[in-house]
C-alpha cells in the first residue's frame, strides 16, 4: 500500500496584538518632524531623501503587512491604517511610498511556496511594482523572457524586487483574461527618470524597464493560479491576511494616507487661525469670524466621518480575514462605494481648508501647499474615482451586468 508524503500543516495565526501595533503608530508619529523637515528636499529630489529612506527602514515601517512567518509585523489592516495616517501627517508623498511597498510586499506573500521562499527566504525583502501598461513575456525553457516599461514604479529606490505586469506572447497553455505578474530584481532593471508631476513629486515613481530579462517559472504569477491560490500541500500560508483578495485591501488602506494628510492641513489652518487676520474685513484674526468657525467645524466633522468610514472599511477586511470567510461580490461593491464616500469627503475638506487659508497658502514653500498637491494627485488614482465606484455599486444593487469583473473591485 502506497504511503502519502508527509505535508507540513500550515500554522493559522492572528494579527499582531495591540501593543505591537501601538508601537508602530508611535514610531510613525515620532517621525513627523523629520518627514516635514525633509519634505521640500524630497520634492526637489523627486524621491525620498536618504535620511527618510533610513528612518523608514530602521523603524521597520515598510514590512507592516508582511506576515510574521517572513519577519514582517503582521498588522491588521485597521492598525496599518492607523500607522499610515501618522506617516501622512509628516509627508503624504512618503506615506504613498510606504503604501505601495507595504501593499505590494504583502501581495507577494500570497504567492506560491516557491515564490515566497525566493522573495523572503533570506529575510524580509521589499517589493514594489506597476502593472499597466503591461509588458510581454515569451515562453522559453525553464521560464520567460520579459520585456516592458512600467511607469509609476513608486518606491523603486527603496525596494529589492519589482512586481511587474505582463501579457503572454505566443503562449499555448491555459490563458485566463487579465494581467500576469513577474518578479524581477531591481538590479536587472533599468530606471528611467520620468517622474515629473504637479503633486506626489517626492515618491520617485519613475519608469522601470526590462530588456530581455529571464524570469524563471516560479517567479511568475499567472492568472489561472492568481494571488491567494492554495496549491496542494502549500506550507506558507495561515496568516489572516492570506485570506483576502488584493484590490479591496489596497483601496481601503490607501485612503488612510489621504485622511491623514487632510488632518494635517486642518491642524495647520487651526494653528494659524488665531494669528491671521482676514484682509479687507474688520476681523483681527480668523477666530473672530463666525463663518470661519462654522467652516472649520464642518470640515472637522467631514474628516471625522471619513475616518469612521475608513475604519469601518478596514474593520470589514479584518473581520473577513480573521473568520476566513468569503468576501462576497455584493460586499465588494458596497465596500468600493463606501471608499468613494471617503474620497469625496477628503476632497471637499481640503478645498474648504484652502479657501480659509487663502491664496498665500499656495506658495511653494508652504507645507499646506504640498499636502494639497499631493492629496489631489492621489485622489485621482484609478481605485479612487468615485463615479466608477458608484456605478459598480448601483449595477450590483439592480442586478445589471457590471462594468468590471469582481476581481477588479
């Protein structure tokens, strides 16, 4: 009688406890002064400065979502959002870099045993990447030859590996619609200096280029066995974060930095209001104006509501992850619309704050101007566009064929 090969039983774990999470929130808060002081230099450099790069890595702020099995913090999504809010209050561009690296590194932990071992077997490594427009992958013995150019590779200067989207060229095997992902060391990529933007200049989101790079089979994630696929005998899974789909996590946690940046703008306006007169009026300072007091109260309430919605959205992710239940299509559609509400509340808040702050707030040397520009660019990320979110939710409610596959929202 044949005997079955012994398979290691995966260890099912919980998120990091509150004390661990609180320690990272405190670290992020303590860095606010450094991030503020380096922000102008980072904007000029168009990338995180060496001092900021060092601080993020020394404080382990780039492996917060990586499961503990690979040396990451294994934070819950709500606790991670708390950290991101604090990072954003220092510099929203840096919080964007942190979001991309933390998020992509976590996504990479949803791959096969072989891929995870190659990425993290020698200790936590950082991953960032871009997927659109996709490059091409041509089948060769033992792997793929990859070519492509991926703009918006945020975090490229901090990361060890790129996660890059590709379509298959001349492939005769099972093809599932969508973009496949390959993992390439940054040492094998060329970086083109292309990041010139109105906001988010400090993110270093340049273009990564692959020219005839060989990628072994186990470093390709194909759509027929996507992220989160559990092959027979899989060892490296069991953390709560292994049981969620990618897009809702990236969308909801990414909004934390926008809430944090908007709260930083509110703090600046509130600090200045007792000192700043309202020119052309008899008000010696803004706090004498009932209109200003009304508007600040309204904006603060909007941001309070945005934060409530944010932690409701991340709390749902935590609940699904811990219960290991299915995240239904209708829940995803509602979740996307809920996140759209956060986007609109943040947008309305930062516009109102700049009206109170006045035209002088748009000076390039004013921190509030940098927050405003950065948040405006981030609000336009494709995952944040409210119109698409509401249409998807409306179609789901009415049972009408949707505009995006469930995996895309």
